[in-house]
C-alpha cells in the first residue's frame, strides 16, 4: 500500500536512488523509494555492472581505509599507483573534449573519496579489481587506467548492500510502482503520481528526488535524440530506463541539459538479447579489443583499437561499430594474446569462431568479405613494429606503420594459431543528456532557477559526459550526486535547507 504522504519520495532504485534515500534518511526524513521493476529485477543498470567505481586515491593508505581486508602480501605484490584528483580532472576533461561542466566535475572528483567512505560506513564493501584492471608482469600486478576499486560482489553485491542498509534504516520500497508524473504548482513539486497494480494514485511529499535512469531502453527516444540507427542498438542493462524521469521533469519546466545526442555504448555480443539478462550481467561485452584487430563486413579495419587504455575508448567505440555496414564487427586474436582476454570471452553465450589457419578463419567470419579480410590481416601483420616491446600494463607505443587506419599501442601480429574471432554489435549502456542540477542537486528550470522540492541524480543528470566517458564513473557520479540530492531533499523536508 502506498502512503498518502511522506517527507521524501525517491523515484528509482539503482545506485543513485538508494544513495539519495540513505542520505535523506540521515536528516530524519521518512523516505519512500518507488521502483518500477518487480522486486526480482530491482536495482536498475546498477545491478548489471561489475561494480567498478572510479575514485581518487593518493596511495595505498587511502585504499586500505576503504578496503581494510587488504593484506600486506597483496600490497607487496601489487603496484596500485595513485589516482590523484588532478588525474581524474584531466581524464574528465580529455575524454569529454573539455565540454563537461567544471562545477559538476569538481563535485564528482572532490567528493569521490569521502562518498565511498560514507558508503562503506553504510555497509557497502569494496575490493581491488585484480581480474580486470591489472595484468601480472614479472610476478607483480600493476593497475592501469585509473580504475582500481570495485564493489564487493559487483553490481548485484552493491545493490544488495544498499537495499540492506535501506531496510536497516527504515526506508520503504514500493515495487512495480511506476512514477508517471510530478504534482507541481506555483510552490514547486509537492508529490508524485504513481501507477501501481493498474491504479494511479498521488503520493504527497516535501521533496522528490528523480533517479530513474536515462532513455537508453526507449528505442523511439534513442532514435529521436541519438539519431538514425540507434533503434538497432542492443540495450546492455535494464529495460525499465525509458526516460520517464527526464520527461516528467521537463513537463514541469526543467531545463534540458548536456549531450542529448550522446551516449555510452560498447562492443556487445552480436547475438545478445534486446535487453540485458541479469544471469549474464555485463558478460556480453567484449572489452579486450585493444589486443585485437576489428574487421567490418567489408573485411576492413575501421578504428585504432589501441588508441588508449580500454577505459578511455570502450564507451565511444559502440557508436563506431553501429556506424559500420550491418552494425557489426569481428574482433580477431591469435595465440599470443589469448591469455589476456577478460573473463567475458569465456561465457557460454558467446559468438565465437576458431581456426588453425587465417584462410579458414576468414571463411568462418559470418557476413564478412573473406578475400579482403585476409588481405587486411596480412597488411596489418606487415605493418607491426615488432622491434618495440609489448607491455599490456602501459601504453607501450608498439604501433603499426604506414596503415590508413593505424594501431597506436599493443599491436601484435596475428600469425600464431589457434586464431579466434568474436562478433560484436553496438550495446548501449546509458544516455548522456538529461536535466540540469546545481551543487545541491536541485533541478534547474528553463529560467535558470531551482524548481522548489525537486532534486535529481544519476544517469539523468546532464552535463558530465560528452562523446565519451572514463570507465567506472557512472557509479561514482550516481553515488556522489545521489548523496548530494538526498541531503538536499532531506534538509528541505526537515525545514533546514
Ligand atoms: C552492463 C553494464 C555494465 C556497467 N558497468 C559499470 C561499471 O562497472 N562501473 C560503472 O561505474 N558503471 C557501469 N555501468 C553504468 C552504470 O550502470 C550506471 O551509470 C549507473 O548504474 C546508473 O545508476 P542510476 O542509479 O542512475 O540508474 P539505474 O541503476 O539504472 O537505476 C534507475 C532506476 O530507476 C527505475 N525506474 C525507471 N523508470 C522509473 C519510473 N517511472 N518509476 C520508478 N522507477 C523507475 C529503474 O527500474 C531503476 O531501478 C554499467 C552499465 C551496464 C548496463
């Protein structure tokens, strides 16, 4: 049964929403979380993640504060390096081509470390991402690409920990409760209309936090805002993020903000289902492409697979794959790099072919011109600077020379059987455009003023990501802005904000 009145309503039940709910509760507010999904599918895109989370740390002491279980032996065997605030700022600037809103970026970077500590105090546990973000070279792990921490148990573990904290703190969650519109007037937002069990009811509230994700699961909105062809992308995560939160805020005068034609999209198994599958999680992604070459239907390479660390290119390469003929590509590896492939290459639901000669391999690549594919591989092999040593932990500069489409790092010849190839298409993760918020998480209207009583957090906050995205920032921004929005909402409800 939905209550008639509550202090704070939070729309959504992913990472941003649950952080907002927990923060609002700290100010004594009664909190109701509305989750559109049934309980078995709760947790939005957050649940589909590996839980990788990008945060500032100045050395191993910061990591120990977050992960007290780290042993001395693990510390001795690992080069964790640092990820300073300066580096995080640089990464956000560089990958977004300096379009990211600097005020939002400053909040994201500066609050990343304290927000993770706050989450830990709420019962969320963290661990180093040994498996995916560090290669062992000469007996020692070395972390690369600024991404070192993951939530214990990945996305599912994060969601469980957040819901457990919410239950402990007396936060109510309503399932299959879809927010359909906001109740708003001259005094701002005073409630939410909710559709549950075939009936629509109003819940009155002093503050409302919208954290209902982007519009990635809505093919009509994708095509309208991202452009032609985006209806053909597969959705990597939740089927429930259809843009409701953004739409209901725009309906009450919120300002559209950020990169509305941009999104996070990756190489994703060509035969994956239309929406994410919780049993597979992020396993359909194929993120080891920096060690491959990718061929399209014409048998041609089309992108520099080794332009940068995976964390800084994967989110924009989905679009590049979508733009290829028939929206697919094959990633090709040989024996030399097979041991570097991430765990997701070994799942049962994988579109893979294998052969002992290149001639056989190219014939097995569905929908690819085999003659041109072979020619491309041979030309690539001849162009690799084998005199430069290969090192997966650094941008090794082992490049090609003289090719129209260069490969800048990690170029290895493809000449030792067995040869393997994996078919990918474009999988959309989340959309970049959304609402404008201020430093207190308040939603800004088209006059540039905060809408009283309305806060927002998570994927639907615009202005952070443009064109591209540094891996692990989605969860961090959801947590940072979730906590900010929840604090603002809780204070307002308590009459102190
Ligand atoms: C496969 C995959 C892997 C990823 N891996 C990572 C990673 O390792 N690290 C990282 O940082 N990011 C990762 N991301 C991105 C990350 O998932 C998102 O950035 C983050 O989870 C967004 O959190 P959120 O709370 O804003 O949205 P979500 O977690 O998607 O939550 C949105 C919530 O809103 C609910 N909802 C929608 N409409 C309504 C409505 N009308 N009424 C009520 N509820 C509604 C949904 O059901 C859901 O509960 C990944 C994403 C995917 C899909």
